[in-house]
C-alpha cells in the first residue's frame, strides 16, 4: 500500500469511527469519552477543511467554503457549550454529534474536490495524518466505544 492510500484509508477509518461514536452518544456512560473523541475529530476535520480551502483557493461548488465555515462555527459553539459544563446530557451530546457528522459531509465534499487535483505532498499537508495522530485517534475511539453497553459486553 502506498502512502496516499494510507492517508485516504485513515480518513475513511476516522469517518467510520466518528459515525460509531456519534451513535454511541445515546449511552450516558459513554458521554465523556464520546465528547473527547468528537472534539478531537471535529478539530482535525476543521483543520483539514481550512487547509483544503487554502490549497484549493476555493471558488467552490455550491459555496463549499461558506458551508465549511458555517459548520465549523456551529461546531465551535456547540463544543464551547459542552466544554463549559461539568456534565453534558444526552440531548446536548447527540446534538453536538449530529453537527460534527454534518460537518464531516461538508469536509467530504472538499476531499472529493481535491482527489483529482492533489499530489501526495498536497495530501500530506492537508490531511495532517502522522503516526502520533493515528495513535491518538485510535486511543480515543477505543475509550469511547469501550464505555458503551456494547463495548462493556464484548469486554466480558
């Protein structure tokens, strides 16, 4: 597998993991771990979207840059609200998870736009994926899933 395939594969893994963690937000025991994971992934996607915008100099289709910035602002606001409280209820966490997943769709459109235009060097710059980033994502994902009822059952 070449490096570009590894980068694209990690992006796909993060999308899948984020979807699983978003679904796990309904389990109150998983709230802190899910929130940690979603904060990490939202920050990474935000950075990737902004790097895409910078690199592509977007005049983008369907106002993608405006959608990215709008979604980022909504995620930032939701995250700030969640960070300000000692505990987050299921409804707030599910709302944040939904916004993060909506943001994923927006960033995915930029990934698609970039796919035919980027070199390996471009993808390295935009993706921000290295061994430490992969390990951190996997650690937080495992923690979030382990706290769910399904994760507790599979551990026994």
